C-alpha cells in the first residue's frame, strides 16, 4: 500500500507538487494520470526518496522509503527506462540489482524470461536497445525482488500494442495476487485499459480521483436535439448543470431525469444516453482544462 | 481546490502473505556491487586494464631508451608513476560522476536509499583499487629493473625504500581523493575530468610562476599550495613541518570541498 499525504514540492516560487494526497490500495492498479509537466514524475521521485519534499509525507507499506532496509525486496521502482549505463548489457544491469538485493543469480534469468527478453538480447549493451526493450528491462528490474508494491513512471512508453497488452496482463495478474501497483501515464487509453482506480493530477494538484467506474458514472448524460435553445432553457429551469459540445449537451444528471425534463418542455430528442460511451477522454480533458497547457477547444 | 484527498473504494483484496522484514543491506555487499560496477563496462574495464598496460609500456620504454647509468629502480618508479597519477584519479572521478552522467543513480540510490553508504562504498573501492594498482605497478617496475639491469649488464640498483614507495602510494591516493572530491562536487564526467587537469596541471604552473615573481607568495607557498606540499612525498623524506603543511593545505584543497560535495550529493535531487 502507498499512502501519500499533503505532499508539496516547491522550486523557488514554483510549486511543482501542491498538497497531493492519495492512497494506492493493495490488489488494485492505481493509474496516476495527468498532462505532461503536471507533477507525476516529481511525486514519484519524492516517494522513493530521490527528491526531497518541501512538506508532506509518502509512506510505502507503512514506512518512509528511506526506512526500508532493503527497498528492492519491498518496492519495485521504474522511473525512467533510459536511465541506465549505455555500456552495460541488459543481463549485467539485472545482475547488479540482484546482487544489491542479495538475490540468487538464477533470479536474473527468471526475470529475463518473464519480460520476454531473449538471451541474445540480454547479452547486448543497452545502448543498442529500443525504448520498448529498455522498458521491459526496467520492468524486470522492478519485479526482481518480488516486491509488494510497484511504482512505474510511464511504463508503457515505447511499447508496441502487443507490448502494452502484455504489460496490462502482467500488472493485472500482479494486482490480483494482492500487489499494489501505481503507474503513471499522460495517455488515457493506456490507463483506461489497465487501472482500477484513478488519480488525476494537473499543475501539481489533484483534480479528481476515485474508482474508474465512479469516474465514468460521473460523466452524466449525453443528449441531442434539433432545438438546443429550448432544451437548454428547460435544463436551466430544472437547475441542472450541462455543457454543450459538438451539437450535443452533456448534462450532469441521469438519463431518465433529462428525458423527463425534455418531455415536460415538449422537445423532441434525437439521442439520449449515458455519457460513459464518450469515454474517459472527455472527462480527462474537461478535468484538466483549466490546468493544462493547450486549453480545450470548446 | 488546493487540498484534495482521494479515498479509494476498498474491496477485500487478496492479501499477499506477510513476509519477514528483510535484513539491512550490509556495507560489504555495497562495496562488492561498486567493485563490480567499476569493471563491467568497456570504459571501466579498459581504464583499469590500462593501469597494467601502461605500467608495462612505461617499464619497457625505460629499458629501451634510458641510458645504462639511469637503469635503477627510481627511474622505473618515476616512469610507472606518471601514468598512475593520471589514470587513478580518472577511476575515482568516473565512479562518482557516471551515476549522474549515465543516470544510473536513479537505480543505485533507490536500491540503497542512503546515498552516504553508496558513496562510502565507492570510496572504499577507489582506495583498494588505488593501493592494489600501485603495488602491481611497483611489481612490474621491479621486474623491469631486474630485466633492464640484466640486459644492459649493470648492477641492479634498488634505490627506492619501502617507506619511499609508501609515500608515493600515499601521494597517488591523495590524487584519487582529489578526483573523488571533484566528482562529488561537479557530478558530471567531462566537467570533473577537465577540472582535475586544471587542478593538477594548470594550477601548479600558475603558483610556481607566482612564487618566482612574488616574494611574499614564495614564503607562504608550502602552506597554501596543496600540489607543492605533496612534492615532499616524492622527495623520499617528509619532515614534521612538511606533514603539517600537507595537513593544512589538504584541509582547504581537499577535505572542505569534499565535505561540501558530499553534503550536496546527500541533498540534491537525482533525475
């Protein structure tokens, strides 16, 4: 289990991480989602003690990271797959990690097998690796000590679709056996297929969080009509919040409520359905609209 | 919304069997890992192999080119000493800076979450590599002295005592310590290497010119110039005053910047 409480990191006047609190539960995959530069990596570096926090705490299995006697056996960490000595072979990188943790040599081959790196690939120097191979090697390093907790920063970067599927199955299986998985991504589709719980961050602050099902349910109702002004007026009178997007209205209410409002107003509808079909993407863009760089086109 | 707490819905998770708390990673293992890391890349391997190779080449050059009258152990010691003085500090510099320049620190400092222990491990490895390298070079030089005198037909002259050899080894260890200090202070491979050459080649030139032209500096030089103070170690005898000069200059030129560098390493962000 990972517990982050009121974590804040300031660089001079700039607040990279602003009072972030969340919990990642065992048995679940928690997705840490946010646009680039939102503070995901900084938060993760603070969790593992590479960056000192300005205030707040991060605990893993009830202890500060620095208090873990042999962290590799309790937390698997992958922060940047490219952060490896280019002149070492993949096997050597795993062997060094295994030696540090005090694991038997056979564990290295087990892990190479688990992440589908062939012996000849493992014997190559990392400078000749593709990003996808580096990610596999990084995941192998994280899994080496059979830890209870995994902290992975953008692990799907550089993986091909088959690789992403492979990783999804691996992390799913890991969580199903009681492991805690925290993975970050700036890509919704990756997170959407892997995560059970979501923590959404923008400009250093948490903007939403909950189970994936909850966040999807909160997406409301999508309704279309040829007579948008009349329906809009009726929704305002019914005190319902809504937003307009591409000829449709997104209403923060259940479909049956919206249907009754439309009936009372005598507006013919062309479409009425729960908005979860619109997916997490819209929600993500909406949630981060005020905090992201580009601003959403209305 | 400046504060936001997210509580996740908890389903009953499949609990992983509780395991005993693992033992703390012993320092001996950290030293073993750091030792392995200094050999397992091509650059690291050839740097260390280069110590042996250059000692052999330097010894061979003395046999081939030195006049018969100069075939004695001191000549050999000077010849193998020169490449050692360049390579050993590089070994010390790269053992530190590669963690930042190659970004391996991300793994090293998460597997051992106490940077001071990793740095201590590296220091022990550097010390062992330094002493062993010097002894190997000294042995190669001794073989060269035997061979050289046999080939040229002169008497074998052993004019470097064990104590003098000890001083030379100490001087080289100090050189490595300087490399180590620049490594933790600069934390960038090219930067630290350039800084080392400025420190060990450019700086002594400036101070010697200064000493020749400025009388006030000439008097004080042994007390302020670290390179100058180390000269006594190569002269074969070190007086009490010279030890004191070495201690004073090393405090300012080595130990204070080393302390600042280690403090920075412990506090800095590893990216």
